[in-house]
């Protein structure tokens, strides 16, 4: 994860104009450090290697799109494992949050969610965390993600739709092929998929390139985009270089890396 800072519980649901961009959004230190019990209420398969998990967290303080949390699993013998996961759901569904997890080879936590977890199981969560990558919906957003890097970006898209925001928002999402495109059923006109290995007939195959990024930069709304990039280290580096080459100011690029 990128830099983390901390906000008040009420700030997550405050009017978007309250937050200054660029800059960090604070998070409530008390909420960010207190563990809460979450109950799994549903598990939905997104792709062969990704599942979405819906959690009921009655005392959840709320979050902003782009934030993440910590999940802790504890075995009967007391052994515990913790991992950070981006929040996929919009912030308006109070008392519930949703995560989307890749099945990481050998991963203790992701492996449990993919193979053993069932509705009714309990896990511990702590958050929300990170104010750097959060988008409160107050200015045009250009979102670029690859693989499960689309998870925090989807929270932004869902927030944009749920609130009926009129600020421009665009999403470029890269996947190896249609079968690995997380949230494929939810995308609309704001989304351009980029397929790197296989694609539907008539859709070009290739890596994210200047041909995808430059037109969006050329059509930037007044004041420009706030760009959010999420993916592996290699993808984040590649996408951010494309943005800079197309004229996006470095100070208006926010990056979340994994791996």
C-alpha cells in the first residue's frame, strides 16, 4: 500500500467539497487501530481467480473510495495472519463493506477466503486506512488499473453512480483477457477495457499504451484530471510514465502498488 494517514468517522460522509485535492485526507486514528468483528454474508465469484466477499460490520465508521483495511484471521491455536485489502464497495452502504480478493498462490488469507470461507464465518477487520489514495468525488478522476488493481477504483465508480455525481470520471482497466476482467458485468460507458493476451473479436490486443491515455488527457475537463493508478509495481510505473508523457502533472498522479 502507499502512504497512509488518518480521518474522523463523520468525514467519510461529509460533503465532497470539504476535502482539498491534491493532498491527504485524514483518517480517524481510533477507528483505524480498533479491531472489529465482521461477519461474512455473501461470497461471489468474479473471475476464476477473484472473489468478492461481503461483510457485515455493524460499527463500521464509513470510508471513502480508494481506502483500504486490514483483515486478520486467527486459528484455533492462536496463530494469526493479517493482510491489507482495498475496499471495493461505495461508502453509502453503512454497516456493510465488500472486498475483492485474488487467489494468491500460497497466500494464507486469500487462500482461506477462496477455499474455506463460508457465509456466517467471522473475521477481524480494522480501518479504514490511507487518505492519500482516497477520492471523495470532488473533482474529475481518471482511473487506471490492472488486474485486482481495479478494486479501489471500482469503489470510486460505484460511489460516482450511487451519488449521481456529475464530475467527469473515466476508467481504463487492463486484464489478460475477458475471463479475467473483474467486475465485467458492471462496467458502463465510463470504462475502456484493455486486453493484453486475448480479446473479443474486433478488439485489439496489447499492453496499455499512449493510444489509450493520450486521447483522455487531450480531452481533460477544465482543471484537468486527478489520476489514480493501481496495480503491480511494473504496471504502476508503466502507466504513470504514460500519463506524464501525455502531459499529466506529476503532482496530480496518485499511485497504489501491490506485489
